[in-house]
């Protein structure tokens, strides 16, 4: 019988301490559903659907993240984000491969332009964790640049458009790029006179915290471009120990650090969890930025929360927390000039 949350105990991941660099941590990440279930003492009945779903979208879980889950709890909110389920294989009306119209926004290899004044570069398809609700789980990353020379068309396009003041580095996860290559790309962006800001959207400070290295911090704060880090945490149990330390390091280095959360059924669709998440972020100096309505990507329908519930949760957050601790509830919708705010109508 699956234990309740209160009866569950943390797993032993003492081998995390032997992973001296983020590259080591990545090399030791769990990539097999069977190993994931075994380490968490979960029933074998979960294995067959997990293996079937992982054929389309593989498992990837760093041991630091695993260490924050609870043994014996099949409903652990962190596990739910990374464990493949049979529901991913169901065809659900309205859930499609390109849920946010990325394909139509591609203006050069690796370059997406959706909103005024900003351009987004997809640096890599690699991630340190495979979130089961990922809106780019079907993205054709193989068609995008890999070497620095391959980025010339995108850099030329950015350089030719003086209305672009900010570049977003995305993926996959842009911090999967080694420091040397990342620094070279930043240098190229710094050479474009009209660029002012560099925004990095990354899950790594949450799931692979030792990626927040002294070298990375130094490169960002030494740039002529103002750095902004947008991290992605969905549950307060993620923001503990080495993750909390990494976020505090970012904040104390002077890098503006914001958090985006996706509203997920069975993970954070309760006022208690969202309030704890916001307060834990604020205590570390991280600003709750967006609460996203789930992007309707094929394979993620089981995570969807009705927007009316999301609106009620935001209303309650406003009653409980100061305004700066309440994220804006939004969804991405084709044709809008920004993220679309979710409002009671």
C-alpha cells in the first residue's frame, strides 16, 4: 500500500555529495523508469505504463531533485512532474504538438520572435529534467543550430532589428550549454549595440543547483547586458537545501531573479501549496512572476486545472499575501502581443 505523505521518508541519495560539478551531476542523473521507481520503493505496477510513455519522451531526473522526493509516496508532487504515466498516451481533443505556436514564430534557425522588443533563442534541446508537462516536448530541436557558426543567421537578424532590446535564452534549457560556449554566444550578443538585456529561462537552478557556479555568476554580472534569471519552480518542496542556496546566490550576486510556475493538477492546485511557494521564494529574494495556465501540449492533459479554479486560487493569494508575492495568472495565446492575463469576466 502506498504510504501517506506524512508516513513517507526521504530517500537516501548520499551519492549526490560525490558529484563535484554540474557535469558530474548530469552524468549521474536517472534515465530509466525502473531505477526511478526502485529508488523510491514504488510498486512495480507503475513500471509498464512508465516505460511505454517514456518511449515518446524519456525520463531524466537529477539525483539532487530525487533527494527531495519521498520514498513510498506515488503521489509525491515532485515525482508527479517527472514520472511517465499511461495518461500521456491518450489522445485528448485540443491538445496538440505545438501548443504555443512556436513553429509559426520561427524567423531564423533557432530564433523565435513573438513579442515587441524581444527575441528568443533556442540554444539546445537538452534539459537536466524532463518535465512531463513540457510545452516543447515535441519541438524539432534537431533542426536548430548547434555550433556558434550556425547562429549567424539569427545573430544577423537580431542585429538588423534595432527595436529588439532584450534577448531571451531558452531551450530545452540554455544552461545546459557549457560555460565556454555560453560565454562566446553572450559576447556576440554584447557586440550588438541596441541590445540592453539578457534574460535566461532555466529550470537548472531548481533541479541541478550546482549549475549556479562562480564562473557562471561572474560571466553574467560582468556582461554589459543587464542579466535577468527566470527560474521555474512549481512546489515549495523543490526550494530547499542546495536549491535554496543556489537561488540565494543568484539574488545576492545582484542578478534579478524571478520565478515562473505552471498550475498543475495534483502538484500545486491548492491555496496552501501556492502560498507556501510564494512565501518561500520571497524569503529568498526571488519574485513570483507568472502562474501559467497549462499549455495544451499533447501528452499533458492530465495536468490541466480548470481556469475557474486558477482564478479562485489567485483571488485567495491576494487575500493572504502582499501584492509583490502574488504572481500574475496568465496563459500563452496565439495572436496576443504578450502573455494573456487570466481575468474573471
